C-alpha cells in the first residue's frame, strides 16, 4: 500500500484496485450503503466485530442483492450469528496446516509440493475461510509474533529440499501484495533449480478483478510456468469484469483453474453447481476441486452433508463436459480425501454403474484376468 498517496476521503476510482481496497467496507454504516440489512445481520455485524474482521470491496458489494439476505454474495461476505456457534469437533486448523508447518510460512504436507503463506490479508474476508483463524480472527494468525520476520528461513527450507518441485503461494491472498513484493518472492523462487512450477492461489478475480492489471500479468509472465487457482463459488460471481480479469491472465499464458467450496445455502444444489461450472468453462476457467467445507471454528454452519455433495456429483458426472466436473474432496490432516470414486466393485464380479445408474458387469467386456487382478 506504500504507493497510495490519495487521502482517505478521496473518491473511489472503480477501475483502480488500490482505490477499491482503500474504500473497502468494514462497518455497519458502510454496509448500509449497499444493502438493506435485516435485524439479524445488524446483530451479527456487532456480535462478530470483536472476533472476526469484516472487509468487502465496493466491487464485490455491488454484486450483493439489496433486499435478499440469502443472496449468495451476501452470505459469503457478511457476518452471521452462527459464526459464534461452536460445532462438535470444530478446530481452528482442522486440516492440519500447523502440523506440517516447517518454517514461519512454509507448509510441507505432500511429497513434492509446498504452500507458502505469504500474507494474512485479503480484500474480502470469506466468512467460510479455511484459514479463518489466520486471515480474519482478530486475535490469531499463524505468523504469531513472526508476522514481519525475514524470509530467509522460508526460502532456505525450499532450497534444501530438492524434492519440492511445485510451490504454491497462498495466504491470505498473495495478490494483496504489490507487484514489487510479489516479484521479489517469485524471482527468488525461480533461482531455485528444482522449483519447476509456481502456483498462485488468489480470489482477486472474484473480489477485485481490477487487481489483475496488464502490469501484473506482464510481470508474472516473465517467470513461467505460473499457474493460478481462483475461487468462484456461485454463478453470480461470473461477471464481465471477472471474465476480463481471467482473460488477461490466460492471454499471458497463465492457466486459470477454480476451487469451489461446497457451501450450504449458497451452492449446494445440482442446478446452481451446473450453472457455476458451465459458466466457468465459458470464461475458459477450468474447474479443479470441489472442497467439502472444513469444520473450522466460525465456519461449520456452512457445512452440508457428504451425501449431499455426492448427490451433486451424481448430477454432474456424465451430464456435462468431462472437464467441467471438479474433484470432490475433503481436506484432512491425512491429506485431501476423494469423496467421489469411480463406481467399480471388483468383489461384485467387476460390476460398474454409469452416470444414469445403469449397471453392467465387466466380465463379458474385458479379459477376466484384468478384472480379477490375477494377471501373470
Ligand atoms: C491442497 C494443498 C496442496 C496442493 O495440493 P494439490 O492437490 O496438488 O492441488 C499443497 N499443500 C497443502 C498443504 C495443501 O493443502
Ligand atoms: S480469499 Fe481465501 S484466504 Fe482470503 S478469506 Fe477467502 S478463503 Fe480465506
């Protein structure tokens, strides 16, 4: 934010991402300019104020329905009283990032790849954030006292582990950092010969598409291969501005993939999910994961059942373009667990079920030895 020179009272310049951040909505009064709040929402804003940060960019606020409290954009960004209800087994870190944390910023959970928590800031704080403790809990962050600590230990860890070939920048939202700071991180990673690909996880295409400037794209392009994963949850978020932001990334050779979180009351229906996924294909964004919502303190009320998620998957597979269908997974301390498996039962004589629920035996279809697993 160091180059922001305008006064706080300056007028909002819609196309300028720094101006959008400067004018982000953080108060009841700010929210009232965009929506007619219900008494419950008013109470929730007050009740959550001590606990979780509130921030909504004017751009994202402009997508909110003024009168419908069940608007999917509102539900993702406005405080709710259920955030203060503690559900069974909920945890600040149910996925175990802290178990696998090797340095202040580096989490090494899978054999060949790491994530780096480059910031704890986001332009909008998702009420369903998996790292809610890190990003918007007013008392917590994984950085602890080390928020401003140097990066040498983080880079040294990656340098000394040649098995790491994939580095994923996450946070918080890495694109909250200036181009200069981002470039310092990425260029340093590029000096490590075994780091083959760099990935960025950012919700800016959804919250702050103005952030995807030609200058940012030109900078990133110098460090290919760069991949970007974003996080659209509802078809309403696929606006012309968001589409243009993704288009800019794609034209600079940065593949854009999407990770959706399955959220109760927001996208937990076959109809909404189909509209989201086909909408993403129209803007050339490839669906990657459908995450079962994590049992994070303050987030659990967004969880639906695994059965519901599987029902949605059954409504997608076979009925739409193969690569429109994401992998439905649950993140655990043991890793991401697929919740949708091919419908094949070897014990049942190699029986399979297709997407319409039609069953057949593979016995008359494949060489029996390839079914029973007794090949020489
Ligand atoms: C999800 C995740 C990754 C990346 O996993 P992919 O399946 O390769 O996308 C890496 N590290 C951690 C800690 C993760 O949670
Ligand atoms: S953008 Fe990502 S890190 Fe930031 S609040 Fe949302 S889910 Fe959390």
